[in-house]
C-alpha cells in the first residue's frame, strides 16, 4: 500500500490517472499531448514515462502492447483496497 500512497503523492501522476479516467487505454504520446494541452505540463516523454512506471509499480496502471504501441489502463483495485482497509461505519457517517 505504501507504493500507492507514494504514487498518488505527485500531482502529475494524479493528472495522468485523471486522463486515463476520461479515456482508458491511451498511449504515452496521447497522455503527453493531453497533459500539455489541458494542464500546461511540458514534461518530456521520458519524464511522463517515468511517472507511468511509478503508477504501474503501485498497481494503479496496467499496460498492453498493440504492435509497437503500449497502451495504459487505470486499475482502481489498489484504491478499493485502501477503502476496504478503513471502512466507514454508521458511527463515522453521523
């Protein structure tokens, strides 16, 4: 779980997950273009690739190769595991 918290600690990585929520299965090029156009993030492809690697290590992103293209998908399960760790009880919701 520590990897998930570390991965979510960076704003650029959270924006990458936001982009994958809008449209899952994006290539590195598509993610870089969306971050530049929508958020003004001019990070290099290598920097975004490193962010994706951190997200993948944390289990928040999975990848699939289609020919020469690597597609990235948001996996919400690690976040669900965090929610299950600290469930809301009736007393908490008051």
